[in-house]
C-alpha cells in the first residue's frame, strides 16, 4: 500500500511538471514572439528585437530537447536561467522600466522550475544581477532605442499582461495539482486507516481495534454491554478435510454474516485464528443469543450448500458492568467458551 501511495505521488508530480513545462514553453514563446514582432514594427532589427528572436529560438530548442530526451525539468531550468539572468535584465536596460515585473516573473520561475537546493542561490544571483543592471542604467543610460511615451506605455502594458498571464497560469496549475494531491492523500489516509483497523482476510475489525473500542466503552460512565467470544467447531478437521482455502472461505463467510447481523448493534472483530468476538451495545442477553443463532443458521446453510456438511460454532457471553479490566473480561468470556466446547460444542454459554 505504501508503494502504491508513492507511485501515485510520483505520477502526480510528473504530470504537474509536464503541465508547468508546457506553460513555460508556450508563454515564453508567445511573449517573445509578440516582443519580436512589436520591435520589428517599431524599431526594425535592433538589438532588443534580435534578443527576443534569439530567445524564441532558444525556448523552442529547450522545449524540443526536454520532450525528446524526457528532461523537462532540466530544460525548464535552462529556460528560466535564460529569461531571468539574460533577457529580463537586458530588456530593463533597454527600456528602463518594468524591472519589478521582470524580477517577480524571474523569481517565480526559479522557484517553480529550479531544483530546490539551488532556489536561494539562484534567486540571490538574480537579484544581484538586476541591482547591477539598475546601477548600470543609472550610470550609463541606454542609447540603443529611444521610445516616446506611447511606446513606453504599450511596452509596460504588454509586460504586465504577459507576466500576469504567466503567473496566473502557473498558480492555476499549482492549485489544481494541490487539490488533486489532497484528494489522493485523503483517500490514502482512509485506506491506511482501514488497513490498520481491519483483518486482512475477513474484513472485520482486528484485535487492536477491538481493544481500542473496548477501552472506550469501559471509560464511558454507566456503560453496560455484552461480549461474545465464538470459535468455529472442529476447524482443524475442516482444513484437513476440505483444504485451507475452504477454511479461509468459511471464516470469510462467518465474518460476513457477523457484520450483517451486528450492524447498528455493535462491532465484530477477529480475535485470533478461528475465534471472533462480538461487542453488543445492549446488555440484553436474549437479543445477543438470537443474533448468534441467526449467524449460526447462516453458516450452517452456507456449509451445507458448498460441502454438504453442517459447520457450527461454540461461544461464551459475558456482561460488563462498569467494573473490571479487559484481561479479566477476556478470561471470563474465554472460560464460558471453554465450557461450551467441553459441553458438546455447537452451543452458547451465558
């Protein structure tokens, strides 16, 4: 079960990485293509135009390489480095604006796509480079392109839209994956809880859960209840005659009958081997005896239809009345089961 959970977690992480990778490739290509075409129309083949064109080519190459060799995470990290350490600082130097926008997108990209041990160093280097570019811009202003106010506004608006779409897309993917993983983890938690409390063969509660429930009931003030311990008669002979597989089938059918009968009245648990224990919330012995009789009739009908033999069980019933310990209750119930066995089997001793 733990292996299955790990596999599911790995599958989820792989799917998320692929979606984020495609998100980076598409937004990177679209943004740089828009920048390239805009620069061509406004300024011609200037250095910023060429840089945007080169970035489109590099992003496409990284995307193809990531898909071709199954290294999407590595390809994504290379793309983020190209954008955050080369293109964004260069564009700020040229246009003298939108540093904050570029820096935010770069940090988000590094956080999402860069290997976790290198997050802090990569972000620190990015910030230092951007600070250096700011100082360079102040000391040696750009002379590559001169933009009027309308071009500056258009460039700024385009940058904000591209960053907003990119960040929103990554956040949507992350939130979607978080909700999916949360659903898987909740299911895994329920499965683990079920496995921890149930008997693997029969599906009824196991002894650990039985003792836990008994302690809770004993700690409840003025709680009176009945404990029934039953044991399949001549179970060794059943295994020797019909095989252990059929023996397991008998135990499974007995457990099914117990769960069906005890529903809403208490719990049924496997005590050990071919022994089962039922906890009845009501102290009414006659009702408990009637329930055990119905279970016994069902088991007999099953064995007769499958092997033309009547399989029975013996049992002992003990009442708990606000005093005593679990060990004492078990010993007392086991003693009555022993009496039923010695008294000829196929009977319940109260």
